[in-house]
C-alpha cells in the first residue's frame, strides 16, 4: 500500500491533523459524509500487480474475500449486515468489525465485501479521484499503480467520535500486503 487517506468531495487530498498514540494518522472531518476515502497501491515483494477485485460475489463462502480488504471498527451509516446494499431503493451501511481481523470467517468476509463493493478502481493517474493543489488529477503517491476510491455519502456516514479504518491489498497471485490504518475523527 502506498497511500490511504481522505479527500474533499472535489478530490483535494486532506492532510492528517496529527497521529494517535498508536502512530496512526488522524483525519478530522466536520461532517459525517461528503468526502472521499481513497487507497493506493503498487506491486510489493512479489512484483505482481495489485489485484483490483473490490467485491467477490461468491455468497456464503468465507474464503471469498475481495482483494481490496478494507474494514472499519465502528459501523458506517445504519450498519446494515446486508452485503453490498449500495443501490437504491435499499441502500444500507456497513457493519464494524474487530480491529485488523481479516480471518476467513463469514461475518468478516461479508463486511469486507460490503465496504469493498462501494469502491471504484482508477488504473491511470490521469483519471484518479484525487487532485493536487493545481486541480490536476493525480495519485496521492506518484509511485502508486492503482487507486481505489469511494464517496462517503449519506448512507455511509462515519459516526461521531473516532473510527479506525484498516486496509490491506492482495496482488494477482493472492499475496497479501501489510495492513495500514488511519483514524477518521468526526466531532
């Protein structure tokens, strides 16, 4: 993983306001929604490309985890346990999971797929969801080869307080990278 963070709704990358006691970057938002959550990666030790599967449709299979493995320790929106309920008329939230637990058990796999299915893949920096201060579409980290983004909307609101986001990526060979974490703080 090369970048994990937040951007405003227009794509301007936000800087962390500090770090928590565990060293995680803290991003403060004045609203519970209306911003972008993004993840970037590049090939790791295996030198294989980052896989871009954000949703694995094999329902009921605890091994059917997506390659973008992103989770939150507190429920987003209404915390609905329905998997990938991201389209109208039945839009729901995402349940929270145990911090940094990616075990292949059904409730973890469902939560990974539920949040992952809301992300879009940007394979070219010219079409990234983030911008620099000059309004150029760019990856946050120039060494990234892929970007995943989602708009945090009214159905996917972060609750007041601090929510920890944990992410790890897999390559096309199934190799998993080290997880990264940020804190999203909403007053």
